[in-house]
């Protein structure tokens, strides 16, 4: 009777864990949906919090009409601007001034070599609304169009912010799809099963959804800075770390199914064997990410808690939800290579097995050789460039960066962001 009761209790555990996660998702859903509302890519979200420029920007946001959108329209022609080019520039500037509320009338500043003409444009029309700012920048770009060999580029701080926001907003699309595709291919190659690879991927998606709700809670409770880059990195960490933990757990579970008859007991043995290693791994990553709290940039400081949340949510899902689903599905989840109770795995001679065996036979030699190899690879740090420029954060060259380079060549002594005054 006691054995039957114990067996019934064990069968109930996976269902209870599944119900617990359903409840967690129901609670997290409203908060996860609001994460986009608190995700910003403003100047103050990236600059150091104690910098004078950050404090000025924050004051501008609080003052009525203090937040301005600063652009620089750059007109250039390699052989030199013609009178027709100048008239075209004047017409476009007049149209922009007529369609938008500018702080003052833009005045053209020609370069000494006659190849470039710049017009600083400043407006507080968008205010602090990022969507209105992006719409304003795009509208100015539509109006200031290149024609007849005349190149027109829109740069300046606000244009850079718009281009950066475009990149960060795309993280939720191409980056997510690419990450999922890569993880799916790896899981299919490793598991060689038409079904098994879906389970870790789905569980990682659940963990990512939960992390979005927790991230929103951090923002509301502690004011954690949430940027597009931060949320994108959090998703990648959830999928990457979660898949890594799943590979170890599933591998140990498969081994235990050959030695233990019941899936529940096999999973319990697998978790006892690999659980401490998974927890230690996630703890190390989480502790390392929390070191970003000491960073000067607000974006980097906020990325630390976000990454930590992602890793811990992945850990919780892989240690509870993944085992529950695998136990409920039983051995058939490994089809067509179902591990039979009492069977012996095939002996495999692979590079990784050889590496593991050599480490066991000659640990000191492997340790010294590995240290020397890693040390040699680390010497590349001596050739790292100095301060990373803002334009270096883009893989491609957006229009705002191209405009900055054109200005730097035509006005070598001018500030990077000339004002209209």
C-alpha cells in the first residue's frame, strides 16, 4: 500500500510542476506585455549616469520644451557644389521649416573647399516621444533627398539615435529567429529525433517569456534601465544557456533510462548527477553578469540584471519544467533511438572522448598545455584599439554615420554635432 502511495505521489509531481509553470506564465503575461513600454534607447539610457551631459539631458526631458531634436543636413558633391545644388538645398530647407516647428531658421555653413554645405536643424516638436522623434527624422530624410549627383545625408545626435533604435528594435526579429534556427539545427543534429529537439526549444521560449515579466518588475521596482540591446542580449542568453543546460540534463537522463526502469526515478538520478554542475554553471554566469552593475554606462549597468534574470529563468525552467515534460512523455520521446532498460550504449570513439580520456590520464599535462594555449590567444588583447567610437557600434554604415564622416572630412576642426546657434 505504501509503495502504491509513493508511486502515485511521484506521478503527481510532474503534473504539479506543469501546473505551477502555467500559473507563473499567467501571472507574468501582463508584465511581459508591458516590457516594450519601458524599453527605451534614449541618450540618457546609454550615457554614464553621473556625466554632466546625462544630467543636462535629464533636465531637458523634465523641462517643458526642453527636449530638442538635433539634426545636421549635409549636402555634398565630389567636384564641388554648383549654384543649382545650393538652390536645391535652400528649397528643401524651406520646405522642412514650413512643415515643422523649428527653433530657428537653419543657416547653411559651406566648407572651405566648396564641396559640402551643412544645415544644422533643431526642433522640440517631437518632445520626449521616441516614436515622434523617429518619425520627424524620417520625414526630414524624405524631404532632403539626393538628386542629380547631389548627395544629401541627414546626421546629428537625433539621427544617430534613430538609426540605433532601428538596429535595437530589429533584435527582436532577425536576431531571435537566427538564434532559434541555430539552436534548432544543433538540437536536431545532436538528438537525431524529430520530436525531442522541440522540447528544450519550447521550454527555453517559456523561460524567455518569464524573464520578460521579471525584467519589467525590475524596472518598476528598482528603475533598472531597459534598452533594446539589453532585452535582445537577455533573449540570446536564455536560449543559449537554457539549451546548454538541456543538453546536459537530457544526456544524463538518457543514460539513466538504461539503468533505471521508471522515467521518474531515472530523471531523479539524472538531476542528482548533473544538477550541481548546472547550478554552479548558471551561478558563475549570473555572478559575472552582475559585475556589470559597476559599469559607468547606464546601458551596460542595466544589462547586468537583465542577463542575470535570463540565466536564472533558464535555469529554473530547465531544472523543473523540462524534466516534468520529459517524464510525462516517457521513453518514446527519444524515438527512433529509444534507450531500452538494461541496454548498453554503443562504444563511440570521437575527438571529445579522446580529449576527455587524455585529461583523465594526464591532468597536469593537459592543464599546462591548455593554460599556455589560452595565454597565447589572450595576447591579442595587446592589439585592441582604443576608445570605441559611436560609429563602430554599427555593422553597416547608416546614413547618420556617413553624414558624420562627410562632415569630418569637410570640416576637420568642427564639432561632431554642430548646433544651429
